[in-house]
């Protein structure tokens, strides 16, 4: 770096590099060529530095409003003109000259525009604050609704769990009733089988009784015929109707229904026992 020289000016950019020393006229030329920017610093001794726009000789008093409320600069007027000629900024871009330049009317107009922008900014801030408050209220409302829905969901899940438990209990009771019904059905089936078995035994006993009754009848007929076996007449099947007969309710045999038949059978049985004849069955020795 060159030695300090108080006879000229140094310029330093944002990167910290210093250039110089140069005469003031050269520095002014650099400002017009955009070699001195709004963030550049100027010094004569490389110790005390000041912002380049604060050096009146550099003429860096112009601001460019590229967008509404967005300003760039300050620049030397030649830099602004170069931006307009190159099309870097639109031809209708607003330009503002800082205090110390322009007529009183231009300064008043600039102040009025600045005040209007300040008021517009305040209104925008108020609207943003109102919108933020509305947003906060909306968020609080949505959070409360979410909490309600969460509680409702928890209640629904609890009710569903209780319903499931009740359903399980009902299924268990139904299963118990079904098992009891199956047991009763099995018992009824066993009782039915026992009844059928008992009916078979009764049928066998009835057939045995019939056989014994036939034996008693044959014995009675044999006893009445003097020991001669009575031959039953041959059964002849005919298509003609049988002849009419007079009904008998008490004949010579004295048999009038089952009670009379049983009494006759007992008498015959007693007679057979006296003669040493064993008939067996319910009227004899068979138990």
C-alpha cells in the first residue's frame, strides 16, 4: 500500500481496498463514472474516513426510486443519467435530490411526497396490525375448535370402547346361552333316545305279553276240549263282506274286556299250576 499522503484523496470500497491518492477533480470524475458508490468512504490520511455522499464536491445527492418506497443511492447526477440512458431504470422512474439541492418548490414537493409516503406507511402498518390481530383471533378460534374436536374424538373413542366392551359381554352371554341351549338339546336328545329305548323295551314286553296271552288262550282251549288241541280253522280271504253278527258283550266265557280276560287268564294259570304245567310270563314265574 502506498505511503500516507495528505496532498490527495483516497477512496475505499466495501471490500476494504483503498485507491489513491488522487486530486479532488479526479475523485469527482470517479464519482461521475460510478467508481465511487453510496457505501464508499473518502479519506486524506487513510486514518479518518467519511462516507463519500457526505463530501459536497462529489455531488452524490440523487436518489432513485426503482420501486414504490424502495430507494437506491445517493449517486452523482451523471450516474443517474447513465442509468436512464442505458435503460437500467425506466424513464418514468422517480428521482429525488437530497437537501441542499433543487429549488424551494422542489424541496416542498419532495417533503409532501415524503409525508404522503409516511402516512401511507403508517396506514399500511395499521392495516397489517389489524390483519395480524384478526389472524391471531382466527388462530385462537381454530385452536379452540381443534380442542373441542379433540375432546369430542376422545369422548367418541371412550364411548366406542365402552360399546365394544358391552358387545363383548353380550357376545359372552349369548355364547353362554347357546352352550346352555346345546346342553339342554343334548339332554333332550339323550332323554329322547332313552324314551325310544324304553319304548322298544315296552314293545318287547308287549310282544311277550301277547305271546303269553296266546299261550294261555291255547292252554285254556286245550283244557276245555279235554286235552285235545283245538285246531284253528283255515283262514280264507274273500273279497265279499263278512256276514252280519249280533254283538256279544258277555258270552259263556265270561270275558268282557281286558279285566275279564286277565281274570280268566289267572284262573287258567292257577289251574295249570295245579296240574304241574309251567307257563311263565307276567302271570307265572317270570319276573
